[in-house]
């Protein structure tokens, strides 16, 4: 029998030999390909923001077909860049903040540390199942390999010395005059006060955030939308929207404490999940949500967040969370108390956050919304189970004036939801799921399995069933519908690494809707298939080709007494190519074709674009530009594409009709603490003489927008 000292010594020698031979392999690879390197000084040519993350965002936008704010996700990755995780100290909760890591990878890493001790080089990650060279490259900006240290003792003097502050100021405006900003006579305004916007046409964004490693975050955000007044009229306090937060974690038994504006995320999103969550994407395997519990809120969505306080306590193998939120939010008023000027009844809760006209201002903060709830979870040896419950109360009656198709929707000023979730990891298998019920008696269940069958083959399976009368305003689960109700579905996805150069990602999703939906006046069923072939001959070159077909039947376009369903089939073919000409210059090309068919209605279209990016860490300049040509038969054949923008701003336009688009983004680093960014974008249509509708209508066939941003770090 070996004593402990001898055993530990042999483990250390084994690790040194493994890393030595890995180093030889990497060195030989670098001799053939000098760009192949994993160092913090030479980060990957294609960052996570532009690669896998971009593809997931594009799919999410296509599915939701609405504007989504990704500030929180990008900012979380930026915080990790500034204060990378020590891979030897990080626990499972820390590693889950890196959204592209699966629970299987995280579990394998922790088991490796328990068996062999701390890692002594990033190269050692290649010995862990699930960590190939590409994954390690993606991880490189967010982790370091250092000796394990004791839990950080947070002291005020250390916070002042080592904390990071950032301040952003962003200006944005369209050059084109929209109808809402055009001159109007007093008679016109008296006849229709909502015929013009009250404020100026620019958008202004201001944000300050202080962070101390990953333990403390304090921030204040303010925003004014185009058309809203600024330091005058109805906005005497300046900005239309203010948001602030105080967040601290890992202080004794306090795992997290959130005050001000925050988010709550538990389980798989069936019971309680506020904020952003990914669903289906070209990555067909990583389908599990990782609820991070209480999180600070840093976005500018003016309605979908919590305002109050919450705490999570760690009690050995148990964690207990409790939160309370009390805030006013926008709603469409149905009945108003003219004396107290309070809403007695509303038809719906608004999402836009726009307050540009007297009518929109009337609906601002129309209803008081209270949420309170808790979560209890238990973790041991790869098994986790949790119970979540919350209650909602609105200060006004909710009267949606329901129709046949939506008669089961929430139509009450009160609601409660209770659910239980679980996750079990054994070797390379992760079984997870959640079961939830609501005040209405409806229920929702979701179960999934992620498997790493081989270093070259991963598989995922997910089944969900949501009853028609399940009601939850805070559910963001894996589903085909935007809301979590009236759906049955079965999903299977895979990732196959055919070689070091070739990879296949694919999924198949079959879904059905037992009851009617909007524009679908009878039960229906459909499917969604996607296959993507990735080719990476070397680190500087990446290509992929994707084919996707989706059928989601809706009412026939024919005007007949009895509406029947017609298939609505959308097919996409995309070919994407990225090539780093040098460490400073990267070229990207994309060609995408779409075919849309709904009964006799047919539309087709294509998009072609060329990107050029210059980034040199020794130069104060960074420049990205795109020229795109698009030609589609109409709105149904629109094509979405991710666009580069200034930091923490997002652009996901859809290309529709005929024309071309160009944008130019430049960043100038004035010094180590100040950088300036600007973006100019223009779309020119060749088949129209006006753009937009309603008060956003502008004359002419082009639309030009400018953004300017300053960031100060101190």
C-alpha cells in the first residue's frame, strides 16, 4: 500500500508527464501553424462574441421575432474578462456563469480536480473529457490557472484599491426626419395630441458600474428613448428610465444578496425565470438552462425585472432563497379612477417602455406589481433538487377581453406558481427537468437528457408538455411558443466531431398545440429541422453550411366562412466563411437564401454580405465594416443577421425588400482608461420611397443612423 505522500507524488509526476507530452503536441502543431496558441496575451482571433455566441443570438432573434436586450449577458462576460475565474478555485456556480459550458463539462472538471489535484497549466484541460482545443480557446479570456487560495476576505480598503469602475455615455439618432418629429400646427395637436412625439429624436444612454472581482457589483443605469422628453415637460427629472442595483456574493453564509433591481432564475424556467434565456439554436446539444438564482439587473428593459430585494443563504448542502419585488409598470388602461388617477382595470401589461406621446404617458406606471417568493434547493454528489414558489398581485383588475383562441390566458390580478426541478449528473450523463403548476390548476413538465457518448459524439433529448391552462407570467422555458402553455414537444439534438476539422450539429423538434393559437383556429402540429456542417482546417479559417426547414401551420390566407389550416413552411440555406488574413485583419462572408410558402403564397429572398475587421492590440484603433445586398419578396421572407455595434449596444436588423446596407464601427483607445466608439449605418431600398409606418414613417428610400459612445474606466 502506498502512503499518502508517495501517492500524491506519483499523481504530480503523472500530471507533469501529461502536460509535457501535450506541450510537445501543441508545439509541433504551432510549428506547422504559428497562429495556434492559447495565451492570454494572444486571445483567439474569433472571440466568443462573434462565433458561437453570434449564432445562438441570431437563432434566438429569429424565434422570438422581437427586440431583445443582451446587455446582461455581454456584461457578465466582460466582468469575467476583467476578473477571470481561477479554474482551481471556481465552484460549479461560478463556472455556470460561462454560458457555453455544459454541466457535464463542469462536473468532469471538478472531478478531475478532486482526483488529481489542482491544475498546473491550461494545457491540462485537454485531458478532461469534453474539453477540446476549441473549447479551451473559447474559455481562455475568462479563466486563469493559479494556485488555490483561501476565500477572499472582503475588506473596504481592498475594495477601494482593487475595484473597477466603468462609465458609459451613448448617443444615438436617425438622420431622417420621421413623421412623429415633423412640424404640426396648434390645430392639429389640439385635434389629435398623439399625432406627434413630445420629445427630441435622439436616444441617450448613461451607465455607471463598479465591480470588485466577482463578489460585488454596484450600478446605476439611465435611458431616454427617441421621442421622449428630457429635463422638460413630463420628464423634469431628466431620463425617462432609471435603474440601480447593489449585489454582493460569497460573504460567509450569504451566497448572494441583491438590492434594488435584480433578476431571479431557477430550474428550467417553467416556474420562475426573469431575464434572458436561450432556447433552440444551431448548437443542438446544449439545451439545459442553468438557473443562477439572484442576479443583478443591468439591462434597459423597463418592465421585465424585479425591484426590491432578495437573499440566498448557504446552509451546508442546502440553499435557501427569498425575494420581494414591488414596482410600478406600464399597462393598457381599461378603466380609470378619475379622482385618484389610478387604474381600476387594465387589458394587458405593456413591454415597450416607450413614453413619447400623451397616450403612452397615460399608461406609464399604470399598475403596481408585487412578486414575492422563495426557493429551497439541496445538492449532493451530482444530484440537485429544488422547490420554487411565488405569488403575484396587481393593483388593478386584469381584463383581457378574451376570445376563443386565448380564453385560457391569465385574466386575474393575482396568481401563484409552484414547481420542483432536479438535475442528476453521473459520468457523462446529465438528466434534468422541472414540474410546475399554477393557480388555475394547469401544469407544465419538462424533462431532458444530455449525453457525451464519446469524445466525438454528444446527444441531447428533451420532452415537454404544457397544458392549455397553465398560467405563469415569469416563465421562459425551452419551447416553440413564446409563452409556456398549450404545447407538447419532443426534441433531439446531436454534435458529431468527425475529425479535428469537421463537425456536424443537428436537431429535430416535433411539436403540437392541443388548442387554438393566434391566427390558428384549430389544434395544429409542426416540425423544425436543422443541420449544420462546420469545417475548420486551421485556427484562422472557419466555415459552416446550414440548412433549416420549419413548418408551423396557421390559418389559410383564403377568405372563407370556415377557416382551415395551411402549412407555413420556411426554409433557409446559409453558407458562412471567416478567414483571418493576419492577426489584425479578419474577413467574413455570408450567403443566405430563404424560401417561404403559406398555401398559395410564396416568397423567396437572399442576403449576401462582406465583413472586414481590423483589430490590433498594439494599435489604438479597431474597425469593423460591412456591405450587404439583399433581395426578398416581402416581409415573410425576411432574413435576420447579427451586426457589430458599440460595446453593450446591439443590432439585429432583418433584411426585407430590395436594397443594400452598409455600416461602419470604429473604436479609438485614447488611453488605457478612455476609449471612444462610433457607428454609422445606412440602408438604401431600391423598391420604395418611404420607410416605416405611423409616426415612425420617413420619406425617401434610405435610412441613416449614428451612434457615439464614450467609456471611461477608473
